[in-house]
């Protein structure tokens, strides 16, 4: 059993900095709580373009409040009865990693209100049960190895690959999702739909292969996961992006696995695929920024391991990748994990030549953000008819934003280290951050609420 | 003057103690951002009841699931909580709200959050 606790900070850089708050932030319930303990510093969730941050918060009381929440959650889980060994599935063949059913993980969200109150997040309405099924016998043996880095993004994937597949393999893997999509009756032109699904998968295959070739380039952070969404219209036409209703959306995922030797290209022309080359260039540009930001490994002293960063992707034109500014504009994500599997503490990053500026893509810019960009001289690189605005960020700004995100993460990590007796331990702490035009970072908010996710794992579960 | 100082000290001490034992539940209800203070014990009682109920009702159901010959195997199941916050606390607001927590049951050595 690996007792090392992983700190997972996926920086979905640019998830919604200024989504409209549809409520009065000072509702009657909250007005009575203005003096409540532990306000989060406003600068942690408010970006410069959204207005000046005034409330400095109170880190002492915030830390105590956070610890009380963790204690309550761990104690509640530890009070559960031990795993019921007699519960065994009857009959059938089981894969090697099969164990009797047990409660393995517990996940809870914390929310931060517009006034900086941190607490367990509640919601109104029910929530469905989600289930993950796995094919028993068709997964190639090479894919049964442990994935590298942290887990892939959440949600159902229509295609999960870890090594380049042939056209026939792709078609076979995609067939269940294609049939499910056709069953929705949203697609009128089945043949074009099938053709475009397959060509999109081949393009994704090429991109994934390009990322897999970056394994041995000497970078301390390397791509470990990649997700892209494709949207298909009624006539089967395809575009990368987010379905806004009426269309069919398919999600493709790649996760790096350890493999021996170099991975051959999926097709002779894969190395020349422009989209794959652009993605690789983006990854090569951002990886050193992560390396520079994490130097010094601030989490080790708290018993956490920094696992990696997930960056939200946007795109303009034909797969010109950049960081998406808001959650509604995310077409996918790319994850970076430590190439050394988190062994030794990270020292200072080796100096690298700064690459080209990184694009920050905003497909629906708020007027106040544009005004702020104008006042501060943030370079607007392009503005098309669609209203899309592209800011160019210098690498030092990306690094500054990452450092600030990591310092916020280290605050929570520092208060999660208190020993808690029992079989349940906080195994992951993750948060999403927005990236400002200025390079500042803040906890991402959606509808006024920022969220932090806590995951407890059962130590005896394995 | 000394008495005022002592009273102030007691006041701030009590206030600090209370702060350390309470925290807000936050969320949205009918489109409005909300926050309501709860004590640590009350929150523990709520989670304890919820986790016990989910644990005791879900595991036998999953364990009785027969391995089929279909070629597919159920590996991870996440159960979200969606009933009223009336366990141990009484209604927090007039509407039905629930802690946003998920319990992941797995028969795999590498469980994932669905």
C-alpha cells in the first residue's frame, strides 16, 4: 500500500473568471454571516479584470475552519463498519485487479461564496448514480498497465486510448458510441457522421501520438493526458468544441502508459499532421512554465506530492491551441505530470529560452475585461467576426499565475497535514484556477461559487 | 478599566472558540447564494448518518450483482446524495438541499471517480 499522499492541483487555467452571478451575493442568510469565521482573501478568487480585491481575509481562522471540516468528514467515514468481507459476487470470471465490492473513495466539495465564506458545498436537487463498466476481454494487455500521472478527467469517454490505434481498431472502439449517437435521432446523415467521427478519431490519434513522443525530451513535466471534444451537427458535420444543444458530442481521451521502446506512428503521415504539430508546440511551450513554477516543491513538507496540472484548452482556426478563458469555452484539456513519478524533491528548474507567447482565448469576452485589457495594455492579438478575443501571455506571466495557484494550494495542504486516526485519509485536494490577462490566478468561480474538491481514500482498500 | 479589559478578553476568547467549532454550509438555493453556520458536531452527525445509510444499503445490492456473460463488468459506482438535510440537523432551508458528496464503491484495486 502506497501511503504517500498525492496533492493534485489541476489548474484548469481560465475556468470562468467572471461568470455572471445570478444572485444577490448578500442574501438575507448571508448578511448575518458577514462576521463569520474564515473569510478567504478576496484576491484568491477575484481577478484584476473583475475589479480590485479589498477583503484581505483571515488566514488563521480560515485554516481552523478548514481543519474542522476535514476532521468532521474523516471522523464520519471512520465511524463506518469495516468492509464486509462476506459480500462476494457470485460466479463468472474476474479480471486480475478484482476485489470484493467496498466503499473505496469519498468525495466532497467545498465552496467559496462571493463574500469569501468557505464551507461544505450543498446543492438543491437530486443526483444520479454513476457507474463505470469495463470490457472484460478486449482491452489490449499493454493498456492494463497503470496510467502515468494523475487520473484522467472525469466524465464518460467515448474513446480512451493509450497508444496509437489502427483505423480498424478505432472504428471498432467507436462503434458503441456511434450507435448510441444515432439512436438519439439527432443525426440525419449517418454516412457523413460515421466518416467524420472516424476522421476526427484519426486526428486525435495523431495528436496523442505526438504527445507520447515527448516522453524522452528531458522535461520534468510531460504530457500525461489529453482530452478533446468533437461536436457533430445534424448533417454529420464536425467541429471541436462544446455542444450548445441539438448536436451530438463525442469525447476522446488519451492517457500515457509506460511502454517499452518508442511508439510507432499510427500512419505514415502522422508526423506531418498540422493539428498534432500545433498541439505538441503548445505542450512544449507550457511544460517549462510548470517546471519553473513548482521549483522548490512546497508541498513535500506537508506530506503531499504535487502530481500535475491540467490546463483547459481552447482553439481558434484549425486547431490553434491556447488556454481557454472560461469554462463554457473549453474544448478539451491537457495534463502534465512529473516525468520522474514524483520521486526526489524538485530543485530549481533549468533555465530555458522562453518560447512564443501563449494564447489566452476568450470566445465571449466581457466588456469590462476588454476595457481592462485596453487600460492595462494587455495585448489583444486578434478579434474575429465571431467576437473571439485572443490575448497573448508571456511565459513569465503564466509562471506567476501558476505560482500563485500553488501558494493557495499549499495553504490548504498545510492545514490538511494534521494526523487523523483511522482508515480514511485525505488523498487528494484539487481546485480549479482562473488565469487573468495579467497573469494573476484565482480560484475559478462558476455562478459566483468557487469550488475545492476533497477526496478521501480507504487505506485498506487495496 | 482593568475590568473592561478582562471582559473584552473573555468575549474574544469565547468568540474565537465558537469560530473554531463552526463553519458555514454554502451553496445555492432557488438561484440565490446561501450560507448557514453549522457546528462541527452537527455536521459530523449529518455525514455519519448519510454515509451509514448509503454504505449499508448499497453494498449488498452491488455484491448481489451477478457476473454476466455479456463481456462487460461493473467496476465503479458513484452514489451522490440527494435527500433533505433533515438528518440530525433539521431543515436548513425550506427547500430540499443536500451535501454535495459522493461515495464511490468499487470492485477494482484502482478505483476512479466517475
